[in-house]
C-alpha cells in the first residue's frame, strides 16, 4: 500500500533592487505568479535506508491556505514513516533545499518580473503531515 506525505516550508522571496544603491523599485507582481511545479524527483538522491521506503519526492512552489507562497514536497512511500524516518526525511530535504537541488535551482534565472524565490532560508522550519485522503 502506498502512503503520501506533504512536507511544507516557508520560502524566501527577494526583490531585485535598482542599479543605484538604496534605490527601491515598485514591482507589480502577484505571489500567485510565483507558483511553479518543478520537474525533478529528489528521491533518487536518498541513501539506501530511506531510499527503500520513499518512492518519490516531488517539490514545487504552491500557495497555502493564507495565500502565502510555500515550498511543498509530496512524498510517496511504501510504508507509514516512523518518527526517525520523518526526521531523517526533513533533514534530507533541508539539505536539498539549501545546498543540493535548491542551490542549482537558484543558479538558473528563475526571476519573475525582478522577483527571485529561494526554496531555503536561514531559520526555515519544515513540517510533515500524512495525507489522509
């Protein structure tokens, strides 16, 4: 039986400033414009222990119930995760958001009208919840 977990975390949104130091520009963008599905499966980078349980890890940027942009990763697993497995998965994703996949993501020009989105930031907290649907 397959199980689904939803992992969410805050993101950092940076607005490009003008050429002059201290210059502020008025950016006309909607947070909804920053929603993006990412075509990658982070499960291929898992170690053998967690890799035996996690089938796929699909990240993307979505709006939460308060219309704030968040990073959401959908994890599909072969079993219900233990607390230790959940903690290991959250540590793995934090590393991927900051130094692995996220670093590569930021190096591509994904600017939308002068706005950059980072999947990781200092102090980011991730939450994991099992999808009961």
